[in-house]
C-alpha cells in the first residue's frame, strides 16, 4: 500500500475508535436512569407514618357507663311523704294548711313580757279545716285551761273581716270588741282537752287567714300570739263535722 493509503486507513480506524468510544460513553451515561428504583422511600414512610392503630383510642375515652348515675340520684320515693303524715290530734284527718303561732305582740304595738303570754312562741299550731259553712281551726298544743281568748280573722281585698275572739273556760275577755259567745255553731269547742274553734269565716273565703291567742293585760290592754297563711284554694282543706270538735 502507498503512504497515502496507509494514512487513510489509519484515519478510518481513528474515526471508528472514536465512534466506539462515543457508544460506550452513551451507554454509561444512560445507566443511572435505571437506578431510580432505589431513590424512592415508599416502604420506610409507609411504616413510619402509618399510626392509625396507635392513635385510635375511642375505646379508652368511651366512659358513658362510668358517668351514668341516674339510679343513685333517683330519690322520688324518699320525698313522697303524704301517706306518712300523722293524723291530727283528736283523730281528725291531716290538713295541708298548718300554721305555727309564733309572732308575739301587745295591743299597743310593743314586745310583750314572755311571762304574760298565754303560750310561748312556737308551742301551738293552727290546723285549718272546713266545717259546714265556715272555716274551723284546731289549736294543737294549746292548754285549754289557760286564761286566754283564741281568735281568728281573714284579710281579704276589702281589708280585715270576720274577726272574732271567744273565751276558753278559764278565760275572761269582757272588753274585747270582737268577743262572741260560744255555741254549737261558733266559737270555742273543747274535746278531750283539745281546743277547736268554729270561726265566722265563710268556708269559701280566699285570702290571708290569721289564728291568734290573746288575753287582757292592764298595762298594755292585752297581749297575744298569732300566725297566718295565704289560703288561695279553700277546697284543699279537709271537710270535718262541726260537732266533732266538741265531742
């Protein structure tokens, strides 16, 4: 071969080697694309972030059974006491209108000497009833032998009305302007030492009803004790036979 031919062959071989080198370089640079499978962390993140089971605590916070205490607070039966109310003295039926006679006074508006009172505050209760056409009062706890004149009245829209006093067997109140005579239909009624009173107050009266125990005292004209209550529904009062108060 001539020198020119040899140079040409050498040039061709260099070109071929260069091309082969380019092919190898291309192959080497494309291989990283196949390594992308190791760059994603799906498996580690699935385990680390998957915490529903650990945070799921409904069973631990569900406490209705522990806070459900109706049975412990349900106390209707202990407060139901109508059937436990004892009968009044003298065998009379229980009445829902009972007033403690505890307000002491004298007729001149002062505070009386306790020793002058016919009873001590709180010792006597007024039990109210209907007795025929009028209201009746039983003075439970009042000594029937004391010197005193029980009395009662009603405060209605027109003012005080149906005011009366009546003497106990040992009482003397001749100067009381409201004094009435005792009879089978009005005034003091005694049965086995229990003091009853048939008032002048009609049985259908609605108003403030007063029950008192009074006696004359010269220096202040008189002293007494009283108690009152609002009677807005006379039909709640038990009906009794008027004659039963003076057995």
